[in-house]
C-alpha cells in the first residue's frame, strides 16, 4: 500500500477498506483513459461504443431505448442523448414501430457495423495489454472478487 500512499502524497497509512476503494477508482480511471485514447480517432465515447455493441448484438433486429438502457454498463448514461449523437454520426438510425407508432426503435447502420469491425481488434488488444501482468488464474480470481464485492 506504500505505492498508493505515495501517489496520494500522504504519510498516513490508509485503512485497508479505504485503500481498496481508492485503488478501484484509480484502476477504473486508468482503464477508462486507455480505452478512450483508442476510441478518440473514431469520435466515440465509451458509452457510445457500448450502445453500438448492444445494437450489433441485436443481429439486425431493432431495440427500444429502455432495453438499451437496461444493458448499458453505465446505468447513469443518458441513452437518448447517446443515441442522438450516434444518429448524427450515421452509426445508428431511429425508426417508428409499424405496430405501435408510439414506440421508437433503434437499429445499427452499416457504417456502425463497419466501424465496430475496425475498432474491435484495437479494443481487444488494449484490453489484453491492460491485463497482461495478471495470469489467467489471477484474472479469474479478480473477476470473482469483483462480482463478490458487488453482490453485497
């Protein structure tokens, strides 16, 4: 924990629970920043990238805003705003459901799919690089511990 205290520029020893939470925040920001560097040339945020992957997972079927919101990694995202920005970029399109005219459906465009084909290997390589210092067993353990942490 000396490394964390040095980074925080404190001589006071942190309680383990506090150090753990702070380390999680530092790790989150580090990972987010690294991924954002890779998405920047495509003018995409992590949340927009997440929406595109959700839409691709629909295999050409439309999905409504509420269902997108439920599948988002960050539940605090403004899905309507994200989709509007993706529409302006040509990555997705909005249609009105023929069966229920009040229902708005979202579809990924060919441009969105092709952009994901380019970005996917870049993000995959970045994720591999971010986790390369951990063994397969350590990654499995970390995932199990993070799940346990959230299931309080």
